[in-house]
C-alpha cells in the first residue's frame, strides 16, 4: 500500500505533463480536431467568447499555449517541476473557469478543466516542502539573494501540512482517475484526427475573415 501511495505523485506528474504537452502542442501543430489551432484562424474568425478574444488579441493565446507546453515538458522530464506547477496554475485556473462555468456544460470540457485543476493541486501538495517559506507570516525583503532565510513558515506550514496529509492519498486517487480518463480521451481524439484530419471549421462553421 505504501509503495502505491509513494508512486502516486510520479504517475500524476506524467499524466498532467502529457495533458499539458498535447494541449500546448495542438495550438502550434494540429493534432486534435475539436481544439483550436493557429491554422484554424488563418481564413476564419474565432467565436467571440473569452477564448476567441484571446486568440484575436494576437499574443495572449500564444502565451497560454507556450506555458502549457513548457510546463508539460518540465513535468515529464522532472526539471523545475515545482516551479512549473506554480506557473501552470495561471493557466489551469482560468481554463477551469471557462470549461466549467462558461454557460453550456459539456462533459469533455468539465472533465478536462476539472481534471487538470485537481492534478495540479494534488502535485502542489506533494511538492509542499518547496513552498514552505511562502507561509512565513512576516517576510523581509533581501537585496542579497545569496543570503538564505532560516524561517520556513514553520507554524503556518505545519497547519497546512496537518490538513493535507490525511487526505493526500485519497486526493491522489481522484487525481489519477481524472488523469487516466483525460489522457485516454486525448489519445482517442489524436487517433481520430490522424485517421480523418479536419479543421475546426469542418465541425463548427466559422465566419470568414
């Protein structure tokens, strides 16, 4: 049982990394039909929702997808994983809000948005040791980054640890379940596009430019 629990963070890290890589890469190279790619908007206008406005802005959606792709690579290779999780939350939370609360509920959107958030939060809990200094009650500025702080937010961090420790194995099980379903769904969509390549306009007619 202990070995299974110990393996949870690694498995979730790979699952979330795969999800980020696929979603980020698809913007630059079309591999999934229902998801937007740069090539979809060369001759057509995006739908004017939150995502469409970001696409038309010119660089906002590029930045989002670059963060997803780089965070995915960092997680899969386990390089700067803790930092990647924090940066990725700037994308994961807005994606969750758009996918779950955009007004028309779809199973795929709910699953992808919620699953990414659950996995990201679980991994942040697993990497909590790296974030202990952030719970320092009264932090002090330091002009010399070579000087290390001895205060690691002991009291506040201990309180957070006491909350997350008992639920972490169960949280991990939920994160793995979400991750497996998400990655399986992504693989199915990749295969579907490989067999029958289509643009976004083929399945959802868009207004010409």
